[in-house]
């Protein structure tokens, strides 16, 4: 399926993902969920046409596009106004699906995730799908063509690595 065919089928779900992203942002965020979904869709539509394996695959790609938009906005905000201490980020199963406290440092998480991708691209992809995309272990396994057990194992290792990378004073998970 191509994204024009999928968009009407997943619009409400994309708005929920966008609302989760925005709820994680620092106070004062002016971007609305609908605007984030629309901007992500415009970006996807501007790319070369591609086929998506299924609805979950499309949602994962759209969620990653929304993440990129928020990271770019955070970089622009920081470039315009320096200052403010970064906020801690906690990655655990309670945070998947939007239960993260507001005010995470999107740039710190993005930077740590980029470093993880250099060490283990599969673990970084799992974090993107689970944390940012809100996918379940089973949905993540489906997108990656992997087993749920492998996803669980890599999710646990990635969380531990990111916890250490985001808070070097932490000695254990």
C-alpha cells in the first residue's frame, strides 16, 4: 500500500502518536497534534513513492517523521535561545505509548539514539519503534521481521545503554 491509501485509515492513530510526542515536549510547545501529523504527511508525500508492508509499517515511518520534525524544531529553538538545563529521560515500558513526563530533552535523546545506532542499528531501530512509535513488542517484531523474544532482549539492552548514556552517573539499571 502507498501512503495516500493508508492516510485515511490511520489518521486518528497518527494524531494519538503526535499528541504523545507533544505531551513529552517542554512546556510552552506551540505545535498542535494536527499540525504535526500534517507536516509529517507532507514530508512523506514529498518523498519518492514507496510501498508499505502494512498499516504498522506506515505508522512506524510516520512516527519517525514526526520525531524528526520535533528534533528540528528543538534545534531551532536552542539556536535562537540558549540556556536551560536538560531534563532527564527515562526509558522503560511505562513510557511506551506516551506515559513519559513532560519536558524531556528531545535533543539529548536524539543524540544518544544516534550514538546507539552507530554501535547497534537494530537496537536503535527498536527504540525508535517502541518509544517514539508506540509500537508493541509484537508490532515491532513484525516491522523488523524478527521474533518478539529478540525484540524484548534488544529493547532491554538498548534501554540500559541509553540510561547510561543519558545519565553517566547511573551505574546500574
